[in-house]
């Protein structure tokens, strides 16, 4: 970087020298006096040297642009500020958001000719010099606001040489920045005592608010403090602060900016106490900040009212659960996937409270069963009213049991889901394919943490929570369930939400299957003490599912209602078990309370339909669930996938699960097999294709994919 600057400076000097030589030749040609030509040439050379030095050694303006990030809620209310290096609070100043009376008063006191001088005020320099000569010592300085800004960018000992450097830097700043930009830089870097830098940090610390509307005593204090930041700190030296403020108020009155009576009244105010900086939505604000790294202001998607209400509910639930228990809650508005509230922990004062537990992978228990059944509906192997046996059954060495260790015989798929029966869910997952199901979750953005295995089969225990998912990932999946099966990423900032609204994502399941699953879940038994929504006016009708992990380590509840997807997790951060504590007991009541809060606080919360639609009778072919009659299951490529083809000579190996020998077709044409017998599909180019696999009995499955190449 330095070498580049030297090269640019040398080039500048060369251009200036060339222009100087041309000027001298022109003067000689016009037969001007030689001395005049030499003098003008010297001036041109000096000017060129100064310009070259300015290019070689620019002022370090970028140092003043490293500022604290302030995360605000969706309406612009500050939630949390983040310090910069050494724990300093340095908030970026914005003149459009500062009280204009403060700006006017500051200029009147600190630098009356700020708008007209070139960075250095010659009149102030002469006045300061005459005062020093007459008094025999320095009485007043001649620093302009621009010179003070230069000193803040490059602190130096207060010597005459430093003053000269500040003057040079001030001129450089004026060449690069407008007056308003210089003023904003000054008001960002000005020290206000301790770890406070800038007028916004001072206003938050001393007045607990933005400096957009200030009283005369507040204006005077903000002007007085930078003149002696440590000696006038209101929290440590209140008498000095009050005296300095009074002096500034009298100067403002003398300048006609306020009346004398108002100045006297303001001077009688006590010194303010120091306030804490905004620190709400601790974990959620950190997530929003991470979405826009380096930004001074981040407008998050958070609704501060809903955030506070869910924090209150989570803390109450954790305290009732006992020591060592934590709670996390995530509320997502499905449109735009805007995160409206995120409670990473019930309290940072409880064990594990500093960890954002919405990001930690835990066993989701039975919360994924709705997606298993939805995929079975898509595959055409089951329907809501299909009869399925809930009886002891072994699946290749795996023998699941129901939570209550009892079996109910023949039930419908809807009943099996509403009562969270384990054997039917495992039976259906066996038909869907555990590997395919895990791949679908990952393709949708779920990123499950799968158990380590020596083979590629992830196992049927996935149906009962045999994998790891975080609260955020489960919320993403349930938001997809509430949006016709379309999976989209969560949005933490308003800018992200706008981009998500314009996106189209992969379909985890079809819209028809997603809607049918929600209808089934709406009919599930309400938690104890809760009136069914169908009997309560304007109550949200919640499609919910609970989950309890193996060993009672995690209790879950997830649901969709009114345009929201909400997920609740409760447990011990260290993963210790809580014997007998289930998701229905520990998490479901909080889920219902969270939906009540969203319905109460959001006027756009969708009104529930009056009566759930009737479940359609399954066709005769699906009257009873029979794994042996299922069509083949395509493992690769998944539905609506985009796959890249680097070379036309290389094909894709297709994979499916089914009975007997399977035949593949691409847009109706047979797919050839390689010498090892594997079906290898070589597309003729980019585009959309339909792949079909057919088993020996004529049962078929299809998937639609898009092939992309570097050229299209």
C-alpha cells in the first residue's frame, strides 16, 4: 500500500514538474522579466510539492469510521449497542438526527466562523497570538472544529509542532470532506469522559436517549464536557460539571441563543446520573448484527413489544421449572421469514444463560413427524384417513415403542400424528426412506446433525428425534410447513426480509400436503387447562406438535398459526435429563401463551378460519397402509433440485429405493447403464427435465430437476 502511494506521489510530482517547466518556457517566450518567471516557477513547484505530499500522506479519515453498531427494532427503536475496541462506546453522528439547536450552539461556542474558513481561522490565530504576547502566556487557543477533528484522528502531545501539523491536517480534511461531514466526524470522535466518544454515546450515557431533542441544560453540558472530559464528568465531578455547564449557558444567553431567564433556570438543574446503554434482546440483537457486519445502524426485524413479552414468559417458565433449567423461544412471521422475537435464554443470570440456545443442535423428539407424513402424502403412499397398525413391529433390528408403552391397534394416519404414536411414524418413514428424509431436511436448510455411523444409512430413529436440530432450523421447517411447503431462510434484518420476499425456495413438501398436515395438527388435543380454539372466540387456532427427546433431555413445542411459526425449547443447557418432563407438559403451554401474545400485539395476525375443513376419505388404494405396495423412492436427484453439469462427457448416477430391478427414464427416454449396472444419465444440455423410475410391478415415481452448466 505504501509502495503504491509512493508511486502515485512520484507520478504527481512528475506531472507538476512538467507543467512548471512549460510555464517557465511560456514566460521566456513572452519575454517576461526573468525574475518574475523564476518566482512564478518556484510557486508552481512549491504548489506541486504540496499537492504531492498531500497525496502521499492523506489524513487517516478511516480511523473515525470505526464505530459501534446500534441494532434497532423494526420501528427504529434502539435495542442494543455494541462497543468498539477497548470497550469504548463510539456511535456514529448524523446531523439529520441531531437537535439543530445543539449544532448551532456548538458552532457558536467552539468555532463561530466554521462554515467560512478553510480549516484554519486566520483571525483566531492572530487573536490568540496577540493575547499570548500581551499576557506572557497562552490565554486562548486558535483551534477550529476541523483542527480538533484532526487531533482526534491523530492524538499528539500538545506542542507548537503538533499545532502546526493539526493546521496542515485541517486543510487536508477540508479538501476531502464537506463541512457537514467534518462536523459529523468531530461529533463521532469527541471525548465525553471515560469510555464515551461522540455526542450520541454521551446522550445515551447521561440522558438515556438519542440527542434529537435536547433541553438547554443538556445542550450546554454536551458542549462543556469535551473541553475537559475527565475533570467535568457528571458521575465523578458533579460540581465541576454543573459549573462548566453554567458557563456555557451564560455564553449562549450572551449570544442571544437562549434567554437569560431560561439560562438561569437550566443552570439550576442537578448533574445527571450515568445510564446503561441499550442492551435489550441480547442474543437476537447479536444475530441481527451478524447479518450486517460492520454496519453502524442495523434495522432488525424484531418487534420489541413481542420480544419483551416472550422474554417475560420464558423467564417465568424457567423459574417455575427450577434451578438449572433454560428456555428458548423463536417467533417467525412467515411472510418474509422475519424473526419477530428470539429469546436465546430465559436469563443470563441462570446457568448457560450467556449461550444463544436457539443455535444449539438438540434432539427434536417427535417434532419432525408432521414432515414425515407430509412426504408420504406427496409420494401417494398414504392419506390422512389411511388406516395403519399401531402394533409391536421390528424394522431390521430396530423395535420402536410408544411413549406410554401401549399400542392402540388400527388407527388413521391423522390419529397417529395427533397422538404422536411412534410405531406408525417409523413405519411411514420406512416407506419414505430415512436417507431421503434426512437429505430433504438438509436441502431445505435444516442442516441436521446426524449420528455417526459406519454406513450411509442414517436409520429409522430419525422419526423419533435421532438427529440434531436447533430451534432456528426447526422454525425454518415449520415456517415452510405454514407456507405451502416452500423453504426459505430466516431473516434478521428488514433488508434480509425484503430479499426473502422476492425469493423462491425449494419445496420441502407440496402445498396440498402441507395444508392437510396443518389441518390434522389443528385438531390435536389442547394442553391441560386450555379451552379448544373452536370453542373460544378469536382465539388462534394453532397447528402444533410437541416433542420429547430420548432420556427426557429436551422438551419441545412447535406450531403454526396466524401467519407465524413459533418454536419453544426447554431443558438443561448441559444436556442433563429431567426424568418425566415432556414437551406437552413443559413447552406446549408456553407455545400457546406465545401465540396469544403475537395475536394480541400484531394487528395483522391472521384471523383463524371458523371450522377446520373435513378430512377427505382416502381412496380405496390408500384405505390401508401397506409398505409392500409402495412405489419406488427417488434418492437422487431430489424433487426440484438444481444440479450442475461441468462437462457433457460426465453423467449423473441416479439412485432410487424400490422392490426388484428398477428402470429409469429421462423425459420418456430410457437411461443407459454403465458397465457396473448403475443408471447414468447424461443430459444433452442445460434445461428442465423429468426423471421417472419404474419397478417390476409397474409402480412409478417422478422427480423434476433443472440442469445448469457454466454457460446457462
